[in-house]
C-alpha cells in the first residue's frame, strides 16, 4: 500500500485524533479568517475612498508641523519659485499641473452673483484666480463646466492677455455674454478705527469675456442628523457661490494688476504703506503661486511626496487630496491595526498549538511509523503521509472556517466600530463636513467612511486566507517531521 492510501486510511481509522486536529485548526482558522476579512475590508475602504478623492497634490507652508518656527521673530519665508514649480511638474508621476496666483477684488459697479435678493451667500467682490494651464485645471477636474465660449489659449497665458472666464451667475447679474468687454472696477477702501470706510481710489481692469462657466456642485448626501445635513447644505451653497464669484484670468494679468493696485494703495494710504514696511515687504515681487499637480495614478501619491520633499524650500510640505482620508479615517486605521495584531498573534498561536498537537500524535504513533521504516519504507514516504494527513484535515477545516470566519469578522468589526474603543478616533472630525484647500472641496466625513465599510467575500480575501492558513499548517509540520527524521526503527522495535 502506498503512503497516499495509508494517509487516507489513517484519517478514517483514527477518527478521534482527526476530529481533535480538525477542531483545533477550525477554531484558529476562524480567528485568522475574521482578522484577514477585517484587514481586507479596511484596505478596500481606503483604496476606494482615496480613489474617489483623486490623485492631486499641492505644495503649501506646513503650519501644523512648524508652529514654533512660525512664531519666531524676523522669520523670512522663502517663496516657492516658478522655476521650482515647473521642475517638480516634470516628475514622471505628474499627468498635468497648474499654478495659480490668487487675489481678491472688491467692486462697486460690477455685481456679484447671489442666490437670493438679500445676497445671503454672495459677497461684495470677486476671487481673481490666475492660471498657467490653458485648459484650466478646474475645468479638467470637472469642478466647473464651460457652457459658452472657450478656455484660454497658450498665447493668452504666455502674453498675459486681458481675457477672462466668468460664471453664468455673474454674466446674468451684469447682462454680459461671450465677446463682451467687462470692467472689474477694483475699489480700495480705507478703514478707520471707528469702523467707517472711505473709498480711496478705484482701478479699472478691462477684460474680454471668452467663456462662461457653471460650478459643478457636489450632491449633499442625506444624513440621519437633520441639523448636520442642513449645515452641510448651507456650506455647499456658500462654496458654490464662492465658485460663482470667481473670475479666471492668466497669471500675468492677476500679478500685474495686483502689483499696480498695491503700489497705488501705498501711495494713497500712509497707514497701509507703514504696515507693509513693518512687515518687511517693500520689495514684494507679487509672484506667489499655489501649484496643483494632478498625478497619473492615485497610488503614486506617496512616491510623489518622497520624490518632491527634498526639492522644497524650508517650511513647505506636499499636501495631497488623499490626506483627507488620513485625517478622518481614524476608525479604519485603528481597526486595520487591530486586525494585523490579531492575525500575527493567531498565526503564532496556530504554529505552536498545531505543532504540539501533531507532535503528541506522532509520539503515540511511533510504533506504527517504526514498523513502516523497518519494513524498508522510505522516510520521505512516511513524512509525505503525515503531510497529506495534515493538509487534508486542515484543508477541510480552513474552507469551512473561511465562511464562518468571514461572518465572525463582520460581527466583531461592527461591534468595535460601534463601541467607545474606536469612536474616539472620529470625535475631532464629526463636525467636518467640507475639507477645502487649493486642491478643491470634498464633503468626505467619518460617517461616509464608516458607511462604506463592508465585510464581504472577495477573491483577495479567499486567496490571502488560504495562503496564510496552508502556510501556517505546513510550517506547523516542521517539528513533527523532525521527529520522524530522528526516529530509530531498531530502538522502537526492541
């Protein structure tokens, strides 16, 4: 009888020991399967959420990690130069990029867009957003949609032509259309200590309207908390109006007009000139840009950060759109760490327990094994018989625990997410409905992350678990196999 048939007969004949080994592997398998199910689910949540956030990055002053330095007197902050921005944009991870010079223009005659007659969400001025990317990054990323006209040409950007894109709300409020000349009557006011304002001068910026856009608003998700949902809607309306009252122009136009406006302001207002002098900005270049890089793949974010950080001036850092997940995904991170610890402990325990159980069984069977060896059977065949027995029993136990372990993982993870253990990870972010920056606006909340968490069967889960389970079982066989190698059939049979 060959060793394969012997293994099958041995399993059937020694039912008690087979059931004991099956039970041990089944119980440990459930723990490992549940932990792997949780780990795979948290990884899927992170992957899906980060994919939705997109692979975008910007370079900003890192106030969070340099608070002490920013409090120092006489601190000189190096500007991020245009040359440095372009050099970073040559990275193989970058799909395309833009850098913007942003300003604010308070106007008197040019009307802003408003959502109602009281101008509740409107303002008395406009965001002037310069661009160096002709197609306009906000258009490419579908933050706005051009409904009439066109975007910039490369000639518009290079030569700083006085052209602009405005929103449909601004166009309607002022009776403007594509091809019209629009004047941005930028007003400079002097603010007295009593709170009164006095108009110092007005500087007109004539531009040709080449395009009209509409903001692409993010649909507010329904929430169980009506107050939270109403607040989210209010903030969405406010941000939509901010976008409505944004005027897109080439960078050079924004910078040149900012420079002329500031110089005129210092002439007209000694107070303003004095404050600028005290701040040490007499030689202001007016060229301050905020770059935005769109990466080819969201998975390239960390690699882009590592590549870019050494090129940055002091006090700057790379901020990515996926950082929003890191900021408010505390519960998922904690759950993922717990699952890793459980898998590690369960595998270690399985290695020890299964090895000891099988070794004890081998000691009881030493006469049987000694007979095989004394009859001339090869040690490799005897070892193969033991391995087949373990693989068959463990295979059945692992397949069954694959199903029950997944169910166990769902129950445990739901209990942990609803308990105080992980809820503290989200306390600081429960009231964050929108996280906005130069990377745009996201309505991602901790509740969204929690709701997207699901423990499900997946190919990755099945393959990972079976590989870990079988590898653990086979490694557990090392000690019993060493016992067989050291068996001396003569001593056993004497």
